[in-house]
């Protein structure tokens, strides 16, 4: 069984009289432990695909099996549970709570699955340690650099031990050096066994993955596999 | 989980982060609760005061008078046509009523009171029977009430309220046995009543009581309209006693079999019920006005919460993307609203009780802190918080996470 199995997936938006197909018959499989980049120009449907894979949205048609769960038919609360348990998001704009410390930001997903106070603290500290921010636990986002913020976001994505880490333009708001550092961290996480999906419009970023899925006009245009190394 | 500690924490954090906005909201609720509590507490105190006065009558005593409870001009005009309740009527009851322990009577006249150069005009001069002291809650401070003998012999003696003493005997330590002139006749003071203070602006200490017989002798019989206070021998059969008095009076006053009584029998209970019925409307209206201020407070809360939600759209998106369910978001915002309203309610309740106490002091009403007013204060703020907080909270929970995350 594949970790992600997407079959003939459609996403259609009603724009008044017109119907816009953001995704058309997308079929793909992603295995556990893969490092995949989804690439395409803006308007190609990559954000829509990411939202669907990330369970923020449900498809108009088609099947999406995530880790054996049929996600397409889930309601709001079940989706929330899946997002909490299976998905770790990393966003372009970090999306940290501005008035919360790094530690609290990383603890957040654990709050919503009812982890005890001690358990939360222990896991959050461990996750922050993994991204090299053990000394910044009590800092708020505005006291951190962009790269550090993205590390906090990655720690938050990791903390619940999700099936997938889903990164949407993770270097979009960072300078090249910091971006490289973050991509290095993501690569390292993949090496440790995490399944990683990076959504980007930059080939420089995408080519770090072992497999690139090219999207255009809501369809998969082609796929590219690279040798490990 | 009954109380979501995390939601309380988030709520407090949001409230603390927007101090000005939060305090304005709290003030909105504060004034709403303040007005409701002040009014409820004062009203309750007034009713308690009236009830206490009435209950001094005791359950076995009832009153008979000409007017009864007048609720309209028509009632009044009808009652005016009735014959006065006379000393002879009283005598008939005394004689005929076997179940009556005693019959007391009083009659109000007004007159001037003089001592040396001091003169008071328009003082209520009560003529009463000697046993009247047992019925009404006059308490004797000095001396005594007049006696049955003095009553029988139409003696010129007076039992006076403290205001009379203060006005006529400035600086005199013991006015007992001294003489005053009531409407030109000399009276000896036998006793002074204990101070009662004022009730709703009425000085209750400005009065004189003289024997009814003396009053009739000097003030004349016409327009001598008595109010009777009758104590039944047995509390259980007080209604039978009332019937006995009723038939005696009807017979004496020549009331036709099919006509209504031309007098009224009042009990403490019926008077209380009447007071409650006439104040009900007032209470409803004032309560309505107070509720409006509460609704205004509620709308302020709703407004602020809507602002809070839209300001934190992105935060809601973040929370949802990492697994917050609808109920988590609802709880978070509802708790924020509840903390604000409960804070406002707590402050408003305390201030309302304080204000009621101050106003009560000014109006000479005993105000006590009742569990009821605290409970009402807290529960209305809770309800307002829930009612006006739920909509913004549900709105927040319904936000689409994708849209919310894009929100700038």
C-alpha cells in the first residue's frame, strides 16, 4: 500500500457561470520515505493539489487514500484529525502564532490531540532540538530571524511525527543562503525517514528532491526521477 | 473536559494583548450589570421593608376600613359614597364578635401643635383606642402609651413621635409629663415613641397619638372615619372571624343582601399582594430598561468579538491547518467572550450592590446583599456572554482554513 494514492482526482471551482478545473484527472502514488517535489508555474494547480494532499480541502471527484484512510469523503472534524496526525505543514510565510514562544508554537499541534502538558513539553523540546533551536525556545517569532522562524515551523511540523511533511515554497521568503540551509534541513529529515513533499515553482529547489512531478494546467505533465546522491 | 484550560489561557492572552479594547468591552457589560443589580437590589429591599412593616400586624390581625384598596378613580368615587366607619360600628363589633380577641381603632385628623413659642402645623393627630399600641409597631422609648382608663375618661394625654419632641422641646432632656397644646387644648405627654426614621422619604416619627374618645370630644364627630384593627382569637380560624365581623358590620350599616360590602377587610397578605401587583408593572418596565442596557453591553461584546475574529483570521487558519477542530475554535472565542463578560459582571455586581447600598442609605431603605442579586448578576453576564459570543465564535470556526491562511 502506498502512503499516498491519488486516483483520477478532480477539483472544480464554480466561478459564476463558468466552471474552472483546477485539477483534472490527477493520478499519482507516493511511497513512504520518498522526497517529492511538485513543480509548476503559478496557476498550474500545484497549490490546489497541495491543499488536497494536506487535507485542507476535499476533491470534487476522485479517490484520495492517505495512509489507508479515504480522505475524499471525510467531514471537517475528521479532516482536522488527519491534519493533526498525518500532516506536518511548512509554509512560505512560516505561519507561526506571533505572540507565542517557539516552544508554545511547536506544542500547538499536541494541544489539539490532547497530549498531556509534560508530554507536550518533552516532545516540543525534542523537535526544537532537531532543528537546532534548543537555545531559542522562549523566543517569540519577532525575536527570531527568518531562517529561525522557518526552523520553528519545521519543528512544529515534525512534533506529531506525521506521515508527510508538506512544504509549500519553504524558501520563498528567505535569502539564498538561509534557503539552502532550510533545504538542507529538509533533506536531512528525509534521510532520517520522513516522507517529504515540497511544492515550488523553482527548479533549483525542486531538483533537490529525488522525484519531481511537473504540473501544468491542472494536469501532470511529466515526472522526473533522479539518482540518489 | 469541563473547562478547557488552554482556551482560558488563549482567551486571557488575547484580552491582555488588547487592553484598551478589552476594558471598553468590560465597561459595556459593567454598566449593564450595574444597573440591573442596583435596581433589583433596591426593589427587593423596598418590598422587604413593606413586608416587614406589614408582618408587624401578625397573621391573626386584620384591618377594616372604609376605602380598602383603591386602584382607580371610579373605585375612589364609589368609596367616597360609603358611610364612614364610626365608633358605633366599632362598638357593635366589640360586642358581637365572639372570636375577636380585641378590636383597636385609629382615626387620622390633622392639627397644629404648640409649646410656648414653638408651633408645628398640619401634624397627623391619631385618635386611637388604648390597645392600639399592641397592633401597630410603635415602640415606647420613654414613658408609656395612654391607658384604658385615660381612654374611657377622655383624658387630654398624648403619646408623641420623636420628631415632635425634637421640634417642640429643643434641649429639653425629659419632656415626659410636660404639656403641649393640640389645636388649642392642653395635653400631657405620657410617652415618647422610639425613632423609626423615614421610609421612602416619609418621616415616620412626626405624629401624635391621643385617645380616640378625646379626639372625638374636641375635634367633633363629623368626618370621623375609623380604621379598625381586629385580632382574632385563633389564627387558624381567622377567616371565620372576618366573616363574623363582616356580617355584624353589614347588619349594622344596613347593607342589602345583594349589595357588596360598604367597607373593606384587609390582611397583611392581601395588602402585600396588592403592593406586589402595583409594583409589578414598575418592576417590569425598569427591568426592561435595565435589560436594554444589558443588550447594549451584549452587542458591544459581539462587535468586539467579530473584530477579534477577523483580526485573527490567519491565526484561525494556522490553528485549523495543524489540527484544531471546529469545537476548539468555538471554545477559544467563546471563552474569550465569557471571560470578558464575567469580569464585567463581577465588577458590575459588586458596584451595583454598593450603589444600591448608598442609594438605600439616602432613601432610608435597608439594603442587604442577597445571594439572589449576586446569582442574577453573574448569570445574566454569563448568558449575555454565551448569547452574544456564540455567533462570532461559530463564524470563526466556519472559516475555510485555506482562505484563512491567505488572509493578510
